[in-house]
C-alpha cells in the first residue's frame, strides 16, 4: 500500500480528483481550475490577473515536484486563454420543489447534491467566457444530462478518512473507552457522507473540517453511551444491585 499523507495539500488533491469523477469536461486539462468565483459577473481585469498568477504558482509547484532546481513560471507568459475559472452555480442543477418544507438557502430549492455544484469556464480570444465543464454531469457539455451517481471518492481519499479516524481515536481523551471502535465506525460513516462537501472557495484547510466532523461523531457516540449507562445504572439500583463503578464513585462523592 502506498504511503498515505494527511497534509492539506494531499487532501485537497484527492478531494479534487474525487469531485472530478462526478463531472464532465470538454478536455482533461479543463478539470484543473485556477480561480473560484461566485458568478460570471465577477470576471474582470483584477480577477483575471489573480487567475494568471494562481496558474503560474500551480505550474511552478508541479515543476518543482519533478525538478527542485526548476525555475518558477512567469505569470506574464500566461494568457487569459490559458486559465480556467470555476464558477459556483446551480444553473445546470434541476429544481426539486417540495424537497424541504421551509427552504432557507438557495440549495434547498434544487436536487440534493453531495457537494456544491460548479461549472468551469475559459476565456476566448474576444474576452468572452464559455463553459468547458460541469459538475454532476454526464455526457457532452451541451448535450449531456444531470447525473448524481456516476462518480466516487478515490481509494486514496477513502484510506485517508480511515487513517484520520484511527489517529484521532488514539488520542488520550478517547482511546480508553471500550466502545472506541464504534466511535471510529460512526466517524468514518460521517466522513463518507460529508467528505466532498468541503468548499474550496471558503477554505484551504480540509484537515480542520474533517477533524471537526470526527470530533462531533465521537462526542455523539459518547453521549449516547453515557445516557445508556445511566439507564442501566438506574435499573440496577432499583433492583438493589451494584451499578457501574462510575455511578458508585458519583454516589460516594
């Protein structure tokens, strides 16, 4: 088995690969984006410059991985036609009236998704954006159709989830519980459900996002087990039997 890295860089890479399995692009190179914007109206001279600089940084990092002595890419050598911009949009997602009784967010009006939808755009020679990719899509960009279940998370990302849960369960405040295996199982289930919901436009720290989800899962199992233990102890005391050591210590205090 290959070495599993748990850095934000590696997590982001696997999240990106996983999301791409749910997408369709006109060409493979259109899957890598240089900037995320909330709408097409935000494409202007300033954001195009940011995208060129971001692309130069990304290409420089890739070259450095292959050769540490490589020279960084100059942003001035990159044109607007080279960059790819990700636009967060529900434009290609079908409406789902009644999915939620009291919709609070824009996403509540559309079909349920496993991660925020988007489209990828390039800029033509006249400076106009045109679509080159869609999330939750199957087939050609112009003749395809919405599809939610064609993709999957990568094997590497799945192993990362397992490693995160395992390492977190080894912390001193959790490893002593007899039901730590159930905690790990619940946390892993939670990660598989919300793992791709991480939004790269809001944060570049998926490690913190996943750790918070694991913490919530562990705490939920702990609270359930404590509640069950209290019920068992109450029943034992009502029948004049010895309760758990924890209850005995509480009664002693």
